C-alpha cells in the first residue's frame, strides 16, 4: 500500500461524504421473484427480505414498486460500501497521525 499524507486521506474522506449525501432513498435487503406455484412457475410475486434490529423480515413488493425498490436496495449497498471505505480511511488516518506525532 502506498504511503499517503493526512491531507490526501482527508480529501478522500471528503469525497466519500459528498457521495453519501447524494445517495437518496435506501432500503436494506434482497429483492427476489417468487412463485405461488414454484413447480409450474405460476403466480409470480416479489419479496424483499432483510434483517433489521436483529430480526429477519419480509415485505411483499407490488410489481409497480419493483423498480423503485431495486433502486433503494442499490442505494443501500452503495451507502454500505462508502461507509466501509470511510472507516478504512479513518483507521489509516488515525495510524498515520499517531505515527507522525511520535516522530
């Protein structure tokens, strides 16, 4: 891993913050198509499965709302990815700051 300065790390964190402010509506989970009769694949419907407050939940999604929910799920995945990057950069920043203060 290349050595970065504190300012470079701070700029990357600022970029992440800006991207996070543009995320928009979000929902966790996986959206899947199910069938009332799986053997014949008839009676299709969509469901969103997710965990919230340590409880597994399932919401049924109307076909009219599928595109919107897909976008919300994608936004949530992007949000989680940006959070993970921010945390990693925060750790790197902290370690570098400690190292520089020692000497």
